[in-house]
C-alpha cells in the first residue's frame, strides 16, 4: 500500500479532499467531530489508493459518494477491494478521461422510457431536457440524490447483484413513475430538469426495483443498442454543427476587428510621416501652452 506522502502527491489529491469535505450529509447524523474527521481521512485515502493503483482511471466528482457508502458499511480495507473491482468493471466507463462514453450510456434512458410510455418520452424530448438530469443518479448510484440511508444501501445491494446498466433502467422506471408530475409541469427544459433532478423521499423503491428487473428482462441492452447509437451519433453531429457556428462567429469577429484596425492604419509612408508630424505639432503646442501658463488660473 502506498504511504500517505505518495497519496498526497497524486494530481487529483486536492479535488478529492474538496469533494470529501463537502460530503457531510453522507455521514451519520450526530457523529462526533473526531470520528467524522477520521472517516473523511479514510475516505480520501481509499479513493487515492484506487486511482493510484490504476493510473489509467480518472477520478470524477461523485465517485466519493459511492466510496463513502461502502466505507460506512464495511470499513476501509474491504471497501477498497470493492471499489477496486467496481472501478475496473461497473464504473470503468465513467472513469475515462472524457465524458464521451458516459454520455453514450445516458442515452439508454430514452429508448427505455419509450418502451414504457411513448407519450411521456415524446413530452420529454419536446421539452429538450436531455439526459443530464440523471447523470448524478448514474455516477453515484443515487447515493448523492437520496436523503435516506436505508434507500441508498438497498439500491447498492441491488446494483451490486445486477448488470452495470441497471441504474439507468431504474432511472427510466423512476421517470415513468413520476409521469403525472411531469405532465403537469411546463414543457420546457428548465422546468422539467428542475423537477426531475430532485427525487422525492417517498418513492416505493421495492416496487420500482421489481419493475426495473421486469424492464431489463423484456428489453435487455442489446435490444435498444441501435437506438442508443443513433442518438449518440445525432448528438455528435449536433455538437459539430454548433462548434462550426461558434468558429464561424469568432472568425467573423476577428475579420471585422482586423478590418477596423486596417481602416485607421496608414497605408503609405507619406501618410505615416503626416501622422507623425501632426502628433509632434500637437505635443509642441501643448507644452508651449503649459510654459506660457505655469500656474492654473483661479
């Protein structure tokens, strides 16, 4: 095991510490200060041990929400073994240098919602809400979004025993479960995102878990994969188009600025001499005026 000094030299050390210090709500309420600090130190070391051992894995904000759940249940050593396995399996795509693979996986949610409720899927698509509302659900296995510890550990048991994409299947089931709320919310991105990003505390998770298993059995990932690829390709083309527009606007501004500068620059040596003479004459007049009036008038 690397010593503490080695762990502190990891490039992600500062970010990990910041995230761990912000995770107070994940610790048991009323825990003594000394015990909380000790757990935070253990959590920091746990995370750094994993990403130090596997340097190709990139820490992401939300990883600490997963790690702290196991730390509180099984302690530092066993939670390290669990996080080591998850990081090289279930969470591997989330720990890539870019968000490309994670964004691709999030696109599973719409084909799944469409299988359960086509009209709801159309409403969400029309709002333009996208998939970012369920990003924290997927990255943290709902650990960051749920307030009740018992719900978090119940879901973690479920996810450990099932396919890595199960959190997205549950996400689709939760969205469909909240259909009445969604249909009574204005069909725009801000309103729908605000609604969905907050998960109610009273969801019937046992029922939702059973529905998730049923959904996975009826529509395994392979059955919607082509639709997911199509959505990902469409998003990629849209980003390229938006980037092309941004580049075109920037070039237009640069050309306009260049034209404005050239408009006022001298175009010949004669003009340059005349400008220099004008500046010199103006400066001479100014200094001459100052010498004639050494004191300001009262």
